[in-house]
C-alpha cells in the first residue's frame, strides 16, 4: 500500500559522474540511464541525484562540466519514461547552493531536469533557504523537509517560512520528510506530520 514517489541514486557517492576516471563516469551514466528507464514501473516520478564530487584533486569546473554532460545525455531517456532527474544540494560536490544547482539545470535545458531542494542542507551550508527557494523558482520539483532538531520547528531551519515561500511559488510537488527517527519514530512522525499540516492549513494550502 506504499507509494514510491522518489528514488535516490546513493551509489553516486561511490561512482560519481564527476569523477576524472572515464570508466567510473561511464558506469555512473549507465546506472543513471538504466534507472531512468525502469523506475516508472515502481511509480517513481522523481530520481534524486546527489551532486557528488569527483576524485580528490579533481578541478571544480571539470566536475561541473562532467555533471552537466552526464545529466544532459540522460534527460531524454527520463523524459521518455515520464520521470524527472532532480539534483539535490548536498555537501562535498558542486551543487551546494541554489546558484550552483541553477547553473547545472539551466545548462542542461531540459524540462526533465529539476531541483530536489533540501531546506535543512541549505541552512547547514550557511545559505538562506528563503532566498534560494525564490532563486530556484519553478526549477524546484520536489523538496526535503527537515530541521536540525528532533522536531520540525524546534531548530534553526525556518520550516514554516520555507513552506510559505513554496506556497507563494504555487509549488505543485510533494514534501518529503527527512526527519530524525528518535527513540520513538511513530511519535516523532506523528508530531512532524501534524506540524506541517498545521502550517499548510494556516496558509490555506
């Protein structure tokens, strides 16, 4: 009875499309294309691509160019199968900020390539998620909701304000919780779901 809306290619932390070794890049691209061609069978609509770094010492601009190339040659396959490739702002690579994400998305130039925006990661990296949500705009396809505390709204992440910013953009996607399980996951999930539903109700969303 569970739906699988998104899938993460966590293997990219080991075989990154940014790697300077062409054999590793080829393996990463093949994995991406095979995934894009098959996940629709599970009902998956969005594939999370963590923008991982290349090998130690790889040039930053080279890594950006390799990511753009890998995603560009896979976008048409994703589009043909009704899925969207969504780059996430993660640490260590060349997609930590909204500006970096936008650069890659716009360079690919495909409606099948969007952003998987993580409001918690943005705060952890020292960025303003409200400004970044506005900067990315309709490039955002799906969102991670989390805080740096066990309960949403108790930490440094302006969760309610981020939801308001997304609402102002007429954000059409879903909100994916990436919250702490705590000692009692059921209690934690119930609280966090109630918190978000309360914010959305107040926004008339």
